[in-house]
């Protein structure tokens, strides 16, 4: 048979402790209130962009004309001229999760979300700090430096929001405006000092130093990918691995030209209550289809008014953080995938090796598999693990060969995958056809060896 893959494309109170005097957290800094520990100021200087500060009043609106040049100057204004709190913009490699789930209706769900996010960070050794955001139980900020896990963090938050039935305002990812640790809440005043702030400061310095290390051109990582500079302070967009340029998948092209409604109609808008998810996934498509950062941004600027709303509002330099996250996810997937195959004893071909057609096929297969990984949990629960195993075996075989179509006897599928029955493999192929997997239903009925299978256009 011929298999064808389409070229189309914690504890509820953990992390906080009562506010106290400066003591072990450091002496106060000149020009700011004595109640603000120096450690919090040092953390803020590392977490936030310099000269990005502005003031808000108790109604959560900006105070006109107040743009302090330093954080210390901004804190000195609190309580005067209608200034209730200071807000700043996070540095490119810092991502915060805002849990704003107070009240009887959402507080318990918010606490569960906090536990899941903290556990997720600990399991991946992601730097994170939890602080009470004000207004009591159910309100927290989890500030993180997720690195290569940024895309996964965004997906985690979106999944928790759906699972816990929380509205977008109650659980969201923040990459721009956030109140620094040293600023009081606009209505409830000073918030408790996060537990472990001194240790967090020491480890944050090391994490940010690593994330801004210069690239070493010529040194190779597992799987053959080049070591790249991480996005840091003053660093622009990352250069992804070279991929043959190709058109965006039809659904994502329609998102750019027709807006978000077109993406939703194709099932691409997985988190309609906020902008971050769809813009990150669309940016990922730019990366794997061989676009440069400049070329992608030009497409974004000329896109439909309902596409990339957040990126166009915040500007190109802010969007670079989204681009960099997508580059890391795409390139690290390739390196990790090849490493897993090597560990399993598979003779792996460098994705950059071979003919132009083989390189283009592997790029297409990466995009197809990434999309499958996004949607397979929506397949029928009783059979989806079997179906995914069969699909993974097909994609892996084609990837090694550098082709999007290959003759694969069903007997070989049985031998290569963890499904021990030809009848089960055949049933899985039929189901894959039914919800957009490889193949054509009429062809599948022709027999065991001579039919053709075509991948879904959406994958």
C-alpha cells in the first residue's frame, strides 16, 4: 500500500509568606519606601524591561502623563497624584500566569490551577515564583522563565481554563503589563513577600545568564541542530533552522486573509476567549513553512484586521518573543525527535541531508505530526492510542526515507508498531480516514496491498 502524508499543511497557600520588615530580604533602597525589600527590587529589575513603567489608579486605569524613568521613582509616587500602583512590561524571556479567580464561584478552581501550574514548573525545573496578587484567596501571579517550554506552558493554561471552566479573565498568560513584586495592589495595598525570594533571586540570575549566552557557531547539538542564542535583553528574533519555503496550510492562510472566524471554522481556534494561543500557533506555522521573522511580520502587518490583533497592537519587538518561542518549539522538536530515534537504534538521517525534495518532505512531515499531536486527544477515547501508534509509525517511516508517500505493507506496520494484529491496524487506518488521517476510504476497500492513503488536508 502507499501511505501519503499531505504537504498541506501545591499547596493552595504555597509560595507566599506574610509581609514583614526588610530584615533578611535586604535593606531598603534610596528613593523608595522603607517597607520595600531590596530583594524584591532586584527581582523586578531582572524580570521587567527597563524604562517600561507606568502608573495606574485605583480604578485600574493609567494615570495620564505619569511614566517614571525608574522603578524606584515610580514607587515613590504611590499614594500621590492618584497613583495607586506601578505596572511594567516583562522582559522577553519572562512569562507570567495571572490567576484572577476570586469569589465563591471560581476560587476553588483557581487554587487547583495554581497547584497544577506549580507542579508543572517543578517537574520541568522551570524557574518560577508565586506571589499573591492582592484581593485575597483565588488571586495569584506565577512568574516564570519557561525557556523551551513556553509553548507548552501556554497550552497548559488553555487546557486548565477549559477543564476548570474558567473564563479568560480568570486564568491567562501575561507577557506584557504586570505589577512588579515591589508595588502594592491598587486597592488592597502591599502584598505578602513571596516565599524563598532570596533564593529565587540567586537562581534567576543564573537562568537569565544562560538564556542570553551567545551562540557558538559550529558546535553541534544532539540531532545535528546548531546551538542558537536564546532571546534575552536586547536580543532580536532567533534564526530558525533552514527549511525549504512553502505556502502556509490553507486554514492558516485563511486566518491571515479572512480573520479569526475563518480559523474557527476550520477548528484552528482552540482558545477563542484570548489571543495568545492562536497567534502563537500561527507563528509556529510561519516557522515550519520556512518564513523568516521579517517575512512573517510583513504578512502579519498586512493581515486581516481580526488576525494577530495582539501582535499588531503591541508591535514587532513584542511579537519577537512569540516568534522565539515558536522557533524553539519547532527546532527542539526536530532535535528531540531525532535523538529519540537514535536511542531506539534507528538509523537517522540528518533532516538537512539529502535532496531538496527529501528536505521539503521532512519539513512537511514535521508540520503534519505537530498538528496530529494537537488534535489526537479529540479522537474517540477507546481507540485513539492505537490510532496514534499506527499514525506515528507511518510518519516515522516516511521521515526516515525523506518522502511523503511510501509503499508500506500492512505486515510491516504490524511489525513496526505496538499493535499486534493486522485487523486492528486496518481498523485504525479506517478510523484515521474517518477523522482526517492517512488514506482514502474507497482506496482502502480495494485490498491489503494495492490501495493508496492520503493524509488529511488539515494535518
